[in-house]
C-alpha cells in the first residue's frame, strides 16, 4: 500500500502505486498516475493526468504540470518547475479571464533515469533524454540528448554523464571514449548529441 500523510491532498481519481509515499502538503490531481516506490515530497504538485513511472523522486515544492510524463527512475529536485503553456496569459485578448478551454497544455517528457537539479525550469514542450542531468538553476528550452549534462540560462550541454550521474572523463589516448569515474563503465561519443555505452 502507498503511504499518504494526512495533510497531503490526493484526488480519489489519482492512482498511487504500492510502496509510494506522498508527503505533507503535497497535491496530486485527478487522473494522475504515480508508479510504485515513488516519493512525492512536501508541498510538491502533481498535475491532472501526469504520468510517473516506478522509483521516481519528486522533491519538496516541485511543480509538475500536466501533461508531463516521467519514465522510471526520474529525479526531480526541490522547487523544479515543468511548465505546460507556450503563451502564458491570465486573460484573453478581449480581457476575459482565460479558462481551461482557451489554451492547449503542452508537456515535458523526462526519460528513464534522468535528473533535474534544484530550481531548474523545463519549458514545454521539451524532452529530457535518458540518464541526462540538468544542473541546478538551469532553464531548458530545447531537447536534451541521452546522457547529456546541461547547465545555464538557457541550458547548454557542458559534458556527458553516465548511469551513475557523475560527469564522464575522457579516456586517455582516445578521441571519442569516456569513462565513469565511479562505475568504470565506458561510453563512446557517436556525435555531439549521441553517446552510447560500449559493450564489454
């Protein structure tokens, strides 16, 4: 069974998987799907229809707006924002208050194992590749390749990371091979936007 503390607000129409924890003051909206063994931190917001895989962590006060999709093992740092509006306005051009029917939400997709650092903002629609890392405070406005390390405003690629999340180091005597200093896994750079693990 999931653990949902009393001060959390979880819609009866939401699905929360076994072993997951929803902490104080978090809000999980209608039709959201949260997988198994996930953590939704204090004050976090999970929007209507958001999809989260298994083993995800959404840290305190993160805002995950619909229709975001988080695959398995995604990390969302404290106060991260995943946006959902191309042209945000409170009112229409005629001055009337915008309703849900006056705009079409667009989502952020985050692939397996990727991590978004504290207070980063991902401006929809973007896709964060598998095992990629977005540095704290970055503003992502374009797609991020698998294994890429991006930082800054706007976010730009500054290196590669492996499955362990640590920046990869160039293998001496090679032009396009990198090693993880933690796991020892070897990766090969195929192009500026593509990296793959070398099979041992």
